[in-house]
């Protein structure tokens, strides 16, 4: 049976999430640096806004507790690509990849521009392809 289109969306841009303490994720990051057009940021000051509990009802993460360091990276392609193909190509599980519907919204999310309650990041913390960094800065209208 063929997969539903929603399970394998096509897009020119995808947002991926990587964790620096995961060696497979760092291999993906090294691969991106060798020829992909991207912009990203490391979120290392995010905190939990809500208490998280496990199945037994025990608190796993308290409000205000620092979240695990992670990176958000927007990859840009010349033509539309399928999520499944990107997943295989860069060696990252699909659960860490999502289609970008609005580059502007995701660019603003990278620095938490529209959510003052979250840790604020600056343009100086963006990394990646110079043209993608410039494009993300332009999209934020700041």
C-alpha cells in the first residue's frame, strides 16, 4: 500500500532538530556543513514552561528547568524534495524533520522573536550559509 502524501510531504525547505550530545546528529551536522544551504541556531537557554510528568505521574521536568541543548536548522533546496528522501540522504530519523510552510515564521522562531516569554536569541547566534543567514535576518523585519 502506498504511503499517504501527508506522511511524505514535499517542500523546498525543511526544519530539522539536532542534539549536540548525539553522535549521529553531529554526523548529520557535519554533512550539512559540506554542501547544504542552511541556517540554524543552537538553543541552549530554553526552559520548560509547563511541568512534565512520566506515566507514573512523577515530575520529570519542572517549570523553569533548563531544556536539553538542541539546534534548529532550516535546510533550503533549489527544488521541492520529499521528506523521506531528505531523511535517507542526511541520515536523520523522520521524526526530527518537518516541512517548512513559512520561511518567515520559522526564521522568527529561531530567535524566538514573537515569544518574549521564551529565551531570546540574537542574529549573531545564527550559523550556516551566509546567504541563508542574510535571508533569515531579512525575513524577521527587524
